């Protein structure tokens, strides 16, 4: 096909208004997929709707967005800007590899898998406190707490510091995505304290090495010898932030779907360990918390009969790709028994930036949900099921659960 025969972005339909928030996004995406493989948005980003568009993230035809998103928000200096400038997530090429390698090496699968007993212990403690005692705020009092406690334990943060650590996480998680202008000052103040705390943790390990992740990380950065102090500490903050709202939302939505499908919940209760992997695979597919992964095109591309121009931003919609009927049978059905999951779950991205915390996220979700099924098999949702809102990491709405034995 010659370039002139290709359609252009102008030929694409606009994304439907309902395609960004709430339960309506899935129906909107399905209708949009039927019309064209891509959709335009009002802010000029092209949404890629098919599962095969994962390829846009694995080759060398695209790059990660760097500090541009913050500059567009008018943030050009200060802690949020510095975080974006120094984090692996917003870097490309050698810079990205340099920052990612020491983390990937030490945040290894085996170490994260070994956290499973700790996750069970924490989940058992949290459930034990409220079992049979009426409804709880599941988002704040379980789903946010669990990843925070686990990452605190990985970083060797003493129990007495956990309340302030939790506040920092809550205050600063927005630094990863859109920062509401009215909240910038508060976020930045909190981030400054958080960074100072991480700096102290790293200094402690340099002075008094221990048998733990942080000591190994410090050693790996020293062996590499090519990261500055700002980069070294920013990756730790990045780990904490990237693993918080993502795991929180995924835990909520997976439990919510299970409780809305009583037959599947009963199956899970009967065999938590046998089914926990399938439950998490399906929860991540059915309600992905990362809505879309944007990339900048480094050259003109021809995809599915369209010419996508160099310099344009294409965001591969996980919300759509994970319900693509080309890949998943009955994609709109929540089914913990499905056998057509992809080898590399796209909820964790693809290519150079694929989630470095996948093993930990899986350990947390699988063990927490299996513990709920074991200890609180008659649990129920109280009120409306939660929904995922608008954002790069889709925020989860309120969720109330009564844990019942
Ligand atoms: C269910 C939970 C999680 C989901 C759905 C998730 C999803 C993702 C996705 C889609 C990306 C790629 C973003 C991109 O390509 O632009 C990513 C990257 C990343 N994730 Fe996760 N994540 C989860 C949990 C975690 C956890 C627990 C950690 C660490 C404690 C973590 C740390 C990171 C980091 C550091 C990156 C950046 C990797 C890089 O740029 O090379 N994530 N995650």
C-alpha cells in the first residue's frame, strides 16, 4: 500500500464522551473498536484500541513521554518536576536502562515471591480485627494499607514510622499523573519530607549494611557506578508510588467482581490456593487500573491502514485491548476460569517499561484475596460496587465490605 492510499488521523472518529470513566467505558470502547482501530481525543492523543497495538510499545518506533506532561501542566521545577525528570518511568534508552537495572536486579521475582507469607500474615491481622464487626471502608482500611505495609517491610521501615509513611504515600501518589493545581503545594511539601526520609534510609544502609533489599540496591548502584544521588533515591520513591494506587485499585476491583459473581466466589472459597492465580489474572484483565499507555511516535508509521505521523502521541488503551474479542472469548464476561490469558499480561504494560513490580503485585493480590476467601467466606459488598474513574491510574471510588466468617 502506498502512503497516499492510507487514511490519516483526520479520518478517525472521535472517542465517545462516555469512554473515559465509570462502567460505561467498556461498552463505549466496544462500539469504538467496531468502527475503527483507533479513535481521536479532544486533547490530540490518538487512542489505539486493539490488543495487537501492544507492538507499538515493544519496538523502537516509539518513546516514553518524559517531562512533557508536567510542563504542559505548568510544572517546570520543584519536587514533582524533579521526580519526573529522574524516575525510570519517564526516561528512555540508556538513561532508562541505567536507572532500571539496579532496581530490576534487586527487586527480583524470587525475593518478591518470598513476601507471600508476610502478605498472608498482614491480611490475616487486618481481617481478624474487623471480622463480623460490620462494614469497613475497604479502599482505605484494607486495599491501601496492605501494599503500604508490604513495601514498608521490604524497605525495613520501622512499625512506628508507618502512619507518617502512609500519609506521604497518600499525599504524593498524584505526582505520577495529573496534579490538581490546588494540591500542588501540599503534594510538594509532603514529597520533600518523603525524599528526605528515603535519603536517610539509604544513608543508614551505607553506614550499616543489612541483609535486605535496600542494602542490595545500594550495592547494585555502587557496582554500576553510573547513577547520581538524585537518581538513586528517586527510583525508591518511584517504586513506592507506582505500587500504591495500582495495587489498591486492582485489589478493590477484583474483590468487587468476585462478590458480584457469587458462583465464582463460591468456587474460589472452595479452593483459594488453586484459583488465586486465575482470579488475579481475570481481575487485572476485566478492570485494569492503568487506563492507557501513551507513547510518542519517533517516525511515521502505517498501522491498520492508517498513517500515524511522527511526533504524535498514541495511547494504547488497556481498557479496550484487554477486552479485544480477537484475543479473548466472551471478553465482556468476568470468568476466573478462562484459559485465554496472554503469556505476558498486558495490564502490566509491555516492552522496556513493563512493570518492575509485577511479581510483588501478584503476590500481594493473590495472597490477600485468598486470605479473605479463607477467613471471611461470607463477605459481602455493602452499597454500590466501586467504579474506576478517569486518570492514567484510574482512581477507585468508595467500596464498603462486611467481612463475615
Ligand atoms: C496491580 C498492580 C500494578 C499494575 C496494574 C501495574 C502496572 C504497570 C504498568 C502498566 C507499567 C508500565 C507503564 C508504562 O509503560 O508507561 C508499570 C510500570 C512500573 N511499575 Fe507497576 N503496576 C502494578 C504494581 C506495581 C508495584 C507493586 C510496583 C513496585 C512496588 C510497581 C512499580 C513499577 C515501576 C517502578 C514501573 C516503571 C518501570 C519502568 O519504567 O521501567 N508496580 N506498572
